[in-house]
C-alpha cells in the first residue's frame, strides 16, 4: 500500500516524499527540529510487521518523538563504566582561516588516491536498476608482470634444492614473510604447505614444512629491498614515469563522452592470502588471474579492449548499461565472491550514488520514531519470530550492528546480529548484555551495554535450552530481517541504520562540543567526535609499530622545550633586576634580551608545549581507532563541510586528497546544513 501523508487536504505519495526529503529534513542552525519545522507530519507505524499506514501522530507525540529521534546513539548507550572522556579546553581565541577548497575553482577537482587493486563483493554481476550510461569506452585492466626467477636455492634438511620457476615463485611468497606474525600461525603454515605441495608434486624431495629453510631466499629479498632504497632520486623518478606511461591508458574511461577516472584498474598479483584475524583460509595461494578469467563490460559500439597477454583472450564481453562495473572476475580465494573494477570515487556516478545513500539515511529520521515504537511493542509479542525480529532491529539500531550473513565452513567465523550465537551474548542482571564476537574482517567486538528490561528478558528466553554454539535468533535470518525492514521504510537496511546513527552522532557532537578555540583545538574536537563514531561502528586498527618511537620523540621534544622554558623564566627574573642572563648549557654566554622579548619567548614556547601535549594525547587516544572508514562510508560529508565553513576550519585539515575528490558534490553545502 502506497504511503500517503495528508497535510491541509493535500496527498503526497512515496516517490514524491523521497524527492522532497531534502526540504523535509533541513532545519535552521542551532534549532531543535519540531513539528513546526516540517511541511508534513510524520507517519506513525502501528505494527512492526506491516507496511506503514497513513495514520498521523499528534503534535505532542511528534514533539516527544523528535526529542528522542535526534539523540545520537552515543548518548542513548548507557554503559556501566563511563568512558571518562574529558571535556576539551578552549583557551585561545579563534583564528580566522579560509579554506581554498570552498572557493569555486578548479582546485576542487583534486585527483583521487588510487585504489591499488579491484574491490571484492558478494553481489552477483547481474543487471542493475535502470540505465546508467549510454556510451562506455575503456581499455580493460592491467596485469602484473610475469614472474622472473631469481635462482636462489632454499634448503631442505640442510641441502640446496632445485625448484622450477612456478615452485620457486610460491616459495618466495612464503620466504618474504619470515619476519611477520604469520609465522606463528599454524593455520597459515598448514594452508601454505597444502597448496605448495600440489605444485611440488607427490614425489618431490620436499615433504615437510618444518624441514624447510627459506632463509637464503629471505636474505636475497632483503638485499633487493636495500638496493631499491639506495637508488638515486633520478632513478626512482625514471621508474615512476615508466610505470605511469604503461598505466596511463588504463586510468581513464569515456562515459557518455566525458573523461572519468578508473578507481582500480590493476589485477592483483599472485600471493599468499593473509586475511584478518584468524581467517581459516590464511596462507592459501592466490593464483595468478588470466585474461580468460575476466569478463569485460563496455559499450556496444566501442572497440573491445586489446588483451595485453599474447595468445590469450577475455572470458566474456558484455554490453550492460544498467551496471557501472567495467570488469569482474571470481575471487581466487572465495570463488563465490567477485572482484570488480569500478570508476574512481571521484566519478560523477559514484558521487550521485553517495548522495542518494546519505539522503536515504536522512529520510530515516522521518520514520525512526515509528520504527522504534513498533519494535518496542513487539518485545513482548507472543509470536517468537516477531519477538526476535523486534529485538534484532533494536540491537541494529542501538548498537549499529551489521545484519550478518550465513557463512560456509571454510569462511571466517564472523557474525552479525542475525547470526549471533548463544555464547556471543551473556545477560548480566539486572539488564546488562555482554557482547563478544568476531565481526566483519574478523575484528573483535566487545561491549557491555544496558538495555531495556523487556529486551534483556527476551534474550534470556532466546538462550533457554540452547548450547553455546546454537543460534541466538533461531527463527530469524537476514532475508527475513531485510524484508521486514523494507516494510518499515522503502530501501531500509541495517547499513542505513549504521549510516544514520553515525552521521547524526557526528552532527550532534560537533554542534554541541565546538566552543571556539584555535584551529588545532577545533581539529581535536572533530577527531574526538569522529572517534566516537568509529567506536560505535567498531572500526578498530592495530597499534602501529612506530607508535612507541613517535611517542618517545614527542616526549623528548616536550622535555627539551620545558628546559628552554625554565631558562627563559630564569632569564626574565634576572632581566627585571637588571642582571645579565646565566650562561647556556654549553657554557657560552647568551644574548642579553629585554623583559618584553623574553616574555614573547615564554609565550611562544608555552604554546608549542601545549600543542605537543595535545598532539601526544590525541595520538595515544586514537592509536587503536580507525577514523578513515567511517569518513569514507558512514558520515555524510556535508556535515563536515558545513562545520568547517561555520568554524573557519580549512577542509584540508579534515579530508585528505582522496576524500576531497570523492566528495566534491558536497563542497557547495550551506554552512547552516544539519543532518
């Protein structure tokens, strides 16, 4: 049934509502959205399992809904242990800084940072929805160079072993990883040996990995790396130019007569699969991709890209103008997945897609209270399937969990909301849930969160009579959940919830916590808000190997500046008494400065110390948090651009060149924009 909203006798259908979403969602800077700010009243969702009807909510109810709707997820989560984040001090006056990126000039069109290789997806390469282009011309993909044997012999039981080029190539893949943590992972070693044994053959002298010594190849590799480091800048420049010359024709396409950049035109070279976390396929051989593995998509009247490897040909040529990929092939490690070649993030097609994604998340604001009312009502539904759908939707909304998909036995043991096991969720009375599971990319998710009492009781009921490895939501799968979500709002998915909660959290925190200060302090405010979003989305990273060294250098520099500050203060006290300064640490006499000059030195040095202390605190605070993922995928860039304009922060301080190119469509947003 088509959703209809009535206001002053006027009827608006679904598609009209979507087109008007921008108008519906805008609100003046600094104001809290209420019913008076919307041209149309929000629909009320009475039943979580049914499509939305045309019922209206009262002005009072709508105001209460808005009061809750725009509370970011970070505020709604009430953890037993407080985060302990201190408020940010704003001591200095704001410095007026105008960003060149906001000026309407060609500088906006910065080149996007190239993705090294094609991106993986589980989506089938089938037709999309509607025509995306009329003409498409490109040159296909570029392949890695063929393997060049080095002839360095490894040892087996202490004796040199002759290997064929194919066998040597795989041995070298393993040898170059001798100094990594993968050497401590039994799964990696076992998978490598199983695949290498297929190439060695049954009767080869090499039978056991533990009797192999790859050190000679490793040492050869280290020498080669050192040779490259010792190359002159002219030699390095010549190599870069030669590489660019070879790749130039693959970097661009003609889309409807417009030159657009390709995002990932390189075919990944063969190697050993690493994966993340404890992936069951780590160490397996990623075979070399041939032209016969690759399907090309191109315009009907365009010339077919020349196959760059003599004597070979493409697997298939398609002319599908309802999709935006240029080429695809099956992932060599997970054949059910596909590797795609797409246009760059800065392309017009990708920009339009991004804008539509964030507009859909903004549209969720007009449905969210009805959705929450519906799932809250179903927490105690007698139908267990309805009850499980309600609790799962609550967790996706409140914790920004992914929906989750069924995994094969040979895939990483990662889960999402629908695939949670009993052992992944522990109820702790009176109403705390302890989560512990591997999420996407084998990133561990650990969280303790207070939940509503009906949710706590429902989780206890779902666990009753089950073993640790049993499904918590045994009556639910992702297809049922997604079908239910689409009944609540057209196009609604778990990812829309994540985008909505991430963006509204950033918008609220930036608006609430930015209270003046200098440029550096404003950037810290943004990083703090970005960090909260990354925590919500469980975007983690390992501490870099250089972190300790960087912190040590910062501490040394701070100590050095503090020593200088003490000297300046001593000299100032002596200068005020008409005495000359003491000799420096090197025993030499120092320049005799007047008190005013010394006071300026003290102020400058104090400012440097404060900045370094702030940098040190930020670096330590963010060492395990990945800020980039949420910026790329979940945060409406218009929030950031508008905030930068309001507070005179150069956009380059927040977005790198890649993001500036990706989000050119967001640069003209008004400073008053709010998500």
